[in-house]
C-alpha cells in the first residue's frame, strides 16, 4: 500500500504546530497502525527529520496509552479497538490519512501526537478508590455476596482503560464517560457504597475544574470507546450526583 | 454548591426545563388542534386560558421563566463547551458516531428562539395589548378568527412550517436526552425512545398541519 500521511507536528507544548505531509510506500496491510508509525519514524530518521512523538506502551489494547485521532475519529475507523489494535488493512492503497493528537483544553499537547492526560489521574485521585484498612484484618472481598448483574456491570465499568477517546471524540470534550465508569465501578459494589456520596461529588468537582466540557448526550463517546463503556454509566453517575447533592 | 454550579447540575436543570416545555407544547398543541374540529370549542378553551387568573398570573410567568432559563442555560453550556477544545481538529467526522440533531442543538435552538420572537410578536404582544394596555371589552368569540387571520399569509405559514421542522429536529434529540440527563437509562429506555421519537415527529408536524389546514380553508 502506498499512503499519504498528514501528521500533526508540534515541537513542544508552547510551540505552534502544523500538519506535515509524508509519503509512505509498500506499507503492509498486516501492520498495526503503530508499526506503520514506527516505519515512518525510521524513514524520517534516515532523512534527517525528527521522528514523530507518539504515546504507546503495551500495544495490546490494555494500557490506553496510544492516543491518536485518525481520519477524524479517536483510534481510527475501527470499533472497539485502540490505535495499537488498528490494522492497516482498514485503509486502502492510495489513501490520505490524517493523524492528530487527542484535542481538549484539559489534554494539552506535549509534543506532536503526545498529550498530557494527567487530568484523568487527578479526577481518579479525587475519589476513584475505596479506602481499605490493609493492616491484615481486611475482610475477604469474596465473603460479601454481590448480585451477579451488579458484579457484571461493575466489571464492565472497570474495563475502562482511561485512554481518553471519549474526551477526544466528544464535540464538547466532555469526560463524563470516563468519570462515570469510575464512579459506577464502585457505586455498584457494597465496598464502594460507604464513600459513594463524597466520591461522586469530589470526582465531578475535579472533572469540572480540569476544564472538560459538558455532556450533551450525543453518544459519540460510547461509539468510539475501545472498551464499549455504556452511556448507562453516565445516567448512573447523574443519579448518584443528584442523590449526593440532596444529601449535602 | 448550588445545582447550577456543576456541569451535571446544569444538565439536569436544562433537562427539567426542557421536559416542562414539552408539557407546555403538548397542552398548546391540544388546544390548537381543537381549532380544526370546532371553532366554538377552540374559542371557549382559548378564552378560559386567556382569562383564568391562575393561568395568566401564575402559570404564564412560570412558562416565560422556563423558556428564558432553557435558552440562557443552552447558551451558557454552548459557550463553555466551545472553550473546552481551543484548537479544533483538522479532520473531525462527527457524523460517524453521533446524529446531526445531537450535534446541532444550538442551531435548531436558535431557529426556535427566532420563531418564538415572531410568535410573541404575532400572538402574545397583541393579546397583552388587547387585555392590559387598551383594556378592550371581553370577547369570547375572537380567538378563532385571529388564529385563521394569522395563517392567511403563505410566507408566514412557510416560516411557521420551517420553524416546526427545526423544533422536531431539536426534540428528536432533546426529549430522549433529557431522561438520560436526569439519570433514567434502564430496560424501559428503548420504549421511551420510541415514544419520544413519535412525539417529536407527530406534535411539530401536527402544528404544521393545523397551520396548513387554516391556510387552505381560509379562502
């Protein structure tokens, strides 16, 4: 496959970036998108051009690091995959592919395609945990009976890898799908109910302070989420938030 | 923290004011529909609505507040949302994962707001003038004639029809979305979505039908 890539290049967080065009020849359709980026970087280095900086780690759809906005969609045109799971067979010979960083005020660009997603960490730190005494007397989690449906829903919410595709995709750069997955994960389990009120209030407060936009229920986040996190979680967080607000 | 200070709180108030406006729209449609079937019944109900003190001095101010709140909050949210992504994408395919209606609520809302300006100028201002400025004598038989008179102009009927198409588009996303905003997403949501879709098509197009009916039967 011969491809034309239009890639966002930005020297650092302060620099003004722009799209650069690169030609690639003989790209294998069996390559993953990140492997194609590796080949591009080797090509650039032989030409004396600085390679494109992009985030990646596990390359098997678990870590959530790869964060490219490909041809107008977070993680590209495929569904339920991260960029590392996207393969070049999804494109055609002669295609022009635009590659941009995830864009949001809360996700500032560090360099090229890498963005700072530590806003998610701060939201998580605001309440995305269960306070457990680990002195040795901790109750075995399996000793608490949990309804199978609740356990399944909590597990589904917990599969969120915090990649930020929801924010990148949402026309408002809203983080509601991510935050609601974290809130739901605990709200559905008895271990999480103790701190439920404080958790949802603190996490939403932090989310708002980070500068994410408001959710307008377009549903784009659910479609683009590589883990298929459901909008049901957002409704649950709305309920949790309203209930917590009334409790004060 | 007040409810309107947080992003979720704002969405909830937006949803509740939207549901309130949908209820008003249902009532307005029901009364307008009477004009197709019975002139006297339409006059009777309109006279009651126009002169009942509870409707006039309690419900009407609440309605005006609801309308203003929904629009002001809509613009506040839009402003915040547009600031949340300073640098826009060079290539953004919004249509691949979300409906046109859901992505353009502000534009359909602006069309509806413009229409409301015309609607107030056409009906509400003359009504207020009749009752409270000129203080003309009560005439329980004037409403039907006034309604039909407004629909004589094809231009006005055209603007009216176009505005209701945008109202339909606005409701197709907004009505169902308001339930999600207040936390309702369960096994009944599919049925609720079907109901809100039917409502969003039938009621606005029903208003257009009423306008066309009077336009075509006026001559």
